[in-house]
């Protein structure tokens, strides 16, 4: 498989799903059933997206691959990539099998938007459509609004008929700048570690400056020459260069960053609320892809407090948009240091649902309704959030993989995809 990737890098071969998914016989982390499914997935994904699509999709101005699709490539990301790829294949294959209205529009949108937020949006939409189908609901993908233009999803169960507009919200500029600064600092310090045979322990700076780079190099040199620890002199952080012999467990910590993301969340929901005005009654589903949960005080609230906080925050939004029946806000996949229990917090204005997913990570979902409650619609959306841990196994059963995800993973790797969170599993955030 390394040779196949080398041929792709040198332009001798086009990238296809068989390369991205990897040679089944080389995948030590999958079972015999997983190897059979890898071959099936390569064929089905090639058929869904079309010949040559993957190679075209990852090209950016004829050079570097775009990162959006890499989390679905077990040939590079091993077990996490395999789990992600199975989830992608299962949702697309089940929609292809069932052919709900609008699925061909979804296919064209996925083919046309292989990068960034658009691909993430449509993959999330596909998962929710499959979850609804598995729950016995009627599904229409990308339904037309009465005044024209597509919506995202319409699902129905009994008397409940729910029109949903989906929006993803990624990290803001402040968070991306913060992460970029931390990355620059780490790479600079790692280079000094290699050059002077020392290790660093302490805090990264709030801002990498030329003077900080000079000071750290001077400190690293002193530590190497003296054989003693040396400190970088600073008022707002502590950073120490340790000779390798004294560095048992060196560590670097990013500076604290407290972000108020309320305005971004409110604006994202308000934009979707305006877009759904012509649909009559509608819900907005906000999929947090790294905006609200990380590095905010809100992230540490108990689940019930999160529901109450968002409910108070959205009072004005419901007043401004009478057609808006409710809002669903879901977190990215979260990693906890210790296993957490599933939890449902029923509150006067909605409900919070915390579930451990099939990959061992955790999702918080908050379903809020306006004062005029539509109980059947509210219950359908709560059920959709609560059933997320089981959707993949249910979909696999429909697709003739009756024993589910666990049966596809090698026995000595199954603890990594079980129902308990594993902080050492380096998963990637995918919908």
C-alpha cells in the first residue's frame, strides 16, 4: 500500500477508494469480516461518487490533497479511519438502497462539494436522514420550500412533520489564531530540543514574538552548556529548559483562552431561521464543529444548566421568528478523561441528551422548543439524538452485516470501539 501511495504522490496513479481504504490483507486492525467489507466499500463508494471522483476531489490547484476526506482513509489513519469510513459508507449505501425523495440531489451535492464545510454539512445531513429512516420516519432529503430553493431535511412520524434546516459552525478566527500560535511555539521549541539536546517543560506564550524566540534559544543553549535547568524569564508564563538527563516527563501547556461564542451561535441560528421563513414551521439544527464547546465556560456546565442557559439565550430569537418551532444544538464528538454515563436532562424549555457513541467519544445534544410546544415533533427530535449510538449497527444490519461494527474489528482492537470512552484513541472529528 505504501507503494500505491508513492505512485499517487509521483503522479503515476490516480487516487481511488481502494488506495484510500487500504489493502484489506494489510489491515491488522480489522477482522476477516472487516476485510471482506473493505473490498465491498471500495466498490460501493466508487459507484456512489463516480469513477475518478476521489482523485479530482483531493486535488487543490493540482498539488496537495485537501484534508476533508483524509479522516475516512484507514490506509493512513488506521482504526479511526476505518470506523469513519464504515460510517460514511453505511449512510450513503442505505440511502442508495432506500431511495428516499431527494437522495440524488444529495449525491450531486456531495460530488460537487468535496471540501470543507459543505461536505461536512451533507454528510451530517445523510446521517440524520438514515437515523430517521431507521426510526421508522418518513424522509425527504433537500425538500423544496414553498417559495423555491432547497431545504435540508423533512422527516415525519405519525402526525409529526418536521422541516429541519442544518447549519455547521466551526472554530472562529480567535480560536484558529490561538491554535496557530501554539503550533508555531511548539515547532520552535521542538527544533531547539533537537539542536541542544534539551527538553522543555512549562507554558507556551500567549504570542510568539521574535524576542521570545531569541530568549528561548539563549535559555536552551545555557541549559545545554551548564547541564542545569534554566528558566525563560517572563511575567505571564513559566517555561524551563531541562537537560535531557533531568527531563523525565517534560510537557508544554497552551495558554488559557476563554472565548465568548454566543454572538456567533446566535447569528448562525438567526440566518437559518430567516432562510426557513417560507417553509411555514421549521426547526434549526446547529452542529457545533468546534465553536461553542471547546474553550468556553459553557463547555463545563452540567447538562441541565446547558439546556437552561441556551433556552434563556434564545428567547429573543423565538420572539423575532414566530415560525421557528425549536432549535437543536449538538456538540462535536467530545473526549473525556474518564468514562461518562449516558444522561437525559428534561427541562421546562427542552431537553439535554448526552450519549457515548460507537467510537467511544461522547456527544451532547440540546433540543429546545418555543413556549408553544409541538410535542410530537419535539419527541421525534429527542429520539433522534438519543438513538445516535445505535444507528451504525442498525444500518449495518440492514446492509447484511448483522453483527455490527464490533464484528468488523480485530479482536485485540475491539475495546477501542466499545461503548466506553477511550482517551487514548486518537479519533478525528467527523459527523
